[in-house]
């Protein structure tokens, strides 16, 4: 019995309709769909009970299909990453950088899933460990697909941190925060913080200070063997740790966050052999012609 997990954006009617139709079609093809409690309510009474299992307790899925945006894909990654299940995103959100299919391509989705007509690529993750002091006892742990960030807790005060790389002090910053990003996350929060875009296949970590008051406050590209340690110094109001903007913990004065490359990889299902630069241009709407090309084109149209 083939199984596919399905998650959906609960506030987008288009995503709900597409997911309900997808589950109905798969059930007619003999599949079992693993759905969370919200998604099960969308198909209640429209598909046989035997064709649906609870996502929270079921296992054995060959693929997870996400109807929504990048936030929904990151939510699905919490379930899929430890199970090594590939995630295929259908963009019914905004930019949808992690999504593979646009809403206009929904017609091909069923056939691709049934025929396993997709490739799977691996994406680096990071593991984040909070300790009660530098080198001390572990008190919290999580993973991130995009980024792990330490951010100030009090709006009116800067966060004082000492950053170490491979147990060597790099710099002391008064800052809004510090984030450690994967190449996947280089087009997310790190991009907004003026970090470089890193191609997904590059094995690297990205360290980005957020509005740091320092002479040296540039983003750094690190190897995946490097370990970043961020110590919150005394006399500050502490901060918050965020992993992909979803999982959080409080970090107080004297505590240390350690971030390193994760053992587990996010598996993304791809239906197009599309160069990353093409995806970059399409998702961000980059003006390939530039302002010179646009001016020449407008001049030709005027004639």
C-alpha cells in the first residue's frame, strides 16, 4: 500500500480545495493519505475512511506533498526530516522559494506522484544546542532548515554577544542579533539581512550579524566542519533563539548557543531540472534586461 503525507495552509481556500481534490484522486488510485487533524476535516465524508490515516501517528510515507507557501514547507519539514521523507511543495502562498510546482501546474501533480516522476535533492540543515554556560550542560536542542537566529529580547537594548568559530574568538558585537543560515536559508532571513545568496549545492554555512555596532560586521561564509558559538554576555537583557521562525527558546546572560551542520538532510522533491539561477530570477522577479535594456525596449515600443 503506497502512502503519501499531505499538509495544507489552513487559511488559504485555494490550498484547501487543491488538497481535497488531490486526496480524492489519490484515494481513487489506491493510495492512503496521511493527514493531520485539520486536513482530515477537509475530506471527511468525501473519501473512504480506509484511505486516510492520522499523520501524527502513521508512518511509511514515500512523499510529503505540501499545499501552501514556504512556511508550510518548513512546518512539514518538522515531520519529514527525521523520517527521511521527501517534501514536494505546491506554491499557493507568496514567493514560495522552496516550492516546486506553481498553482497552474496542479494538473500534472497526480500523474507525477503516481509515476514517481520527480528527483530528490538533499539540503543541508543545522543543529542548534543551547548550553547553560560556554561548554556547559545542554538545556535545549533543535534543528533548522533555513536558519537559526539569536535575537535581542528587549527592543530598547542591544544584545551583547561574543562569537567564536571553532573555539577561537571572532568578534564581540552589540547587535540586534546573529543568525547562522544554510544555503537554502540564504534566500530567506539572511537575504533580508544583506547576506549573500549561496547556491543550494554548495556545502557551506552562513554567519550574518544583524545591524551590529562594530567596524567588522560582514557576513561570513564558513565550511560545514566549522562550529559557531554565540555567547550572550552579562549586563544585557538576554535574547530569544528562533529556528526557522517556528521553534524558540530563551537565552539568558552567560548562556551559549552552539550551531553546526546537522546530521540529517532535508529531502526536496523536484519535478523540473531547473538551474538555480532560473529559479532565482523567476521567484524574485529580477530585471534581467537591467535599466539600460528596459530603456531601449521602451524606446523601440515608442517608435
